[in-house]
């Protein structure tokens, strides 16, 4: 009997000693809870931000103008021997890049003595079509 009583009194003493530290667990729980909420909402932060660069990259007028300027820069900047090869490489790169975005690109041109003659240039997508045809 004495053994059970001493165990109970030891438990009672231990419980009295733990009552003084009761408030610390609320503080620790509040810190862990707030950290978990911050981590949870921070993981979804990227989905709510606006991407303004996607508007400029999908603008058909800017795409068409950039392709046209690139061909003009090649015809003005390259020497006459390499101008056609450089323009063909540029057209191939542009076509591969635009096809990756789902945009159709067709270009028919000639460069003679540094002058760019565009016979047909077309950039089209499911929502737009920009085309130049010179006869």
C-alpha cells in the first residue's frame, strides 16, 4: 500500500511542477501553427502573381514587327555573300521558336545587293493572322 501511495504522491508532485510550464506550450503551439500557415500560403503565392510579360510575348503585332526588323537588320548588316544564308538561318530559328508556341510562320524573300525584297511573310495563330504579300 505504501508503494502505491508514494507513486501517487510522486505523480502529484510531478503534476504540480508541470503546471508552472503550462503557458509555454501555448506559445510553442502558436508559433508552430503560424509557421505552418505561413508556409502553406507561401507555397500558393506564385499562382496569384500576374505575369505581364506573357502579354507582350503573345502580341501578334510585336511578333510580326520583330521578325520583319530581324530580316531587315540581316540584310543591312551582312555582306552580300552571307546575307541569304544568314536570313535563311534566321528564318529557320524564328520558325522553330514560333512553332513551339503554336504559331505558324511562312516567309518567302530574296536579298540582292543588300536590299531585302519580301514576297510573302505570314505569321498566324488560332486567334490572329498577319500577312504581307508583294507581287
